[in-house]
């Protein structure tokens, strides 16, 4: 759809990684569930523990008013909570794709500035 995946510097992004955080972007509930299963398998095989109680699903729909009332996302063997907003790097994401692009762009700028200091 228009505005998806989010673009940073003209390049599409499918996830954002920062410290011990990960944001995953997908077009369909099924695609997201597939990526969650892959993440679960990866973390298990590398002895990494995911704090499922802190893991959430936020539908970034832009101007679309679409919901998935009967859909449940599962990570490991636990259901993930669906939220309407989520704090990430000092910004509240609330279903607006431009929020994601803004965060990714600021993160890239900050990393570039940090590299310049080293």
C-alpha cells in the first residue's frame, strides 16, 4: 500500500533494531505471524529470551480504519497484546507510518553523528 513499507532516505525498511528493541513491519497479519515465528525460532536457537509481556502489536494503518478483531498474534506460545499506541525512542507511535519514518531517520542521523565522534 501507499506509504508501506516506510522509507528512510528513499530506502524501504522492514524492521528497526535499537539496543534490545525490534520493530517488525508487515503488510498482512499472516506475514507478521510468520516473522514472529522466525524470531521465536532464532531466539530459541541462540538462547535469547524475549520478554513477551513487553512485546506488543500495533497496526500501522495510516489513514485506513482497519482492525483485526478476530486475529491473534503469537510469539512463542503466548498471545501478544494489541495496542493503539506504543512508546519507542521517546516518541509515541500511534498507527501513523510517518512516525516510523521520523524515528528511523532520527536514529540514522544520531548514529552518523556518533560515528563522527569516534
